[in-house]
C-alpha cells in the first residue's frame, strides 16, 4: 500500500486518480471540479497534486452507491451522507468516495461537486471537522461564498498546523 506520510509532509508531490465518473455531469466538468478541489488545498500548503491514469496514486476519487467493494463504510441513498474519505492514518487512506445517489453539479445547484470534494479531500489530508459553522470543514453542507475559494482561516490554520 502506498505510504502517504502526510503529517509533517515529508512527501509533498502527491498524485490523484479519478477512478470513475458520475452520470450527472459532463466528464470534463468532473475533471475540472476535482482539479479545482485539489488546487484549493495546494494554494495554502506546500503540497502539489498531479493527476495520474491507471496507476497507483495517493488519492482515488470514486463515485459509488450503497455498500461498495470492501469499503468499511456504506452510503445511504439520496441525501444524508454525501461522501466519505479516509485519513492518512487509516488503511483506506487516500480513498475519497462520493455517493452517486446524489445529484452532482458544477453549479450552485446542490450538490456542488467541487465543494464536497474539497471537504472530503480535507479529510483525506488528515483534517477533522471544524466547529466553525463558516468553515469548509464544518460537518454540514452549505453553499460557500465565494465558491471558487471556500476555505476560511479556520480551515487554513487547520491544514497548516499539520505542516512541518
Ligand atoms: O466524514 C464525513 C461524515 C459525514 C459527512 N457528511 S456529508 O457527506 O453529508 C458532508 C457534509 C458537509 C460537506 C461540506 C461542508 C462544507 C462545505 C462543503 C461540503 C460535505 C459532505 C461528511 C464527512 O466527510
Ligand atoms: Ca447519501
Ligand atoms: Zn467508501
């Protein structure tokens, strides 16, 4: 299993793979949403994320429903939980699963894929939920303003605290 030694960031060049696509969106919109979600975190850390195809990657973006593969967690149909991700300490580290029973969009119509993906990637980088209702890592989905830069100082402090 790929060692993702993230805390302290001995490894800063990270890779991600989009394993499959949701039928809700154009594939190009999924690619852009995921790319933007990683860019948001690389803007506030020394981390860089590059996309790989058909190879081992640090992060896997997967659209699944209900019980899926050998994942220890399952999804719950439309609404409820929108996604889940595993922290670097977890054997499933790097997995970012999105519930394909949701309606995914690249717009302000819920649920905006980029926003949810940024939140889940925050978890995959090791961030826990925030108590700050304005924070991206807050446990309840809401449309953030500005949508292209949804991080708050709380989120930035959280991820930078994990740095060297
Ligand atoms: O580990 C968990 C368990 C439950 C979760 N609930 S969720 O999937 O409905 C979810 C909630 C809020 C967000 C979110 C919060 C702020 C901005 C964007 C998305 C994303 C997913 C999210 C999550 O990451
Ligand atoms: Ca759901
Ligand atoms: Zn899963």
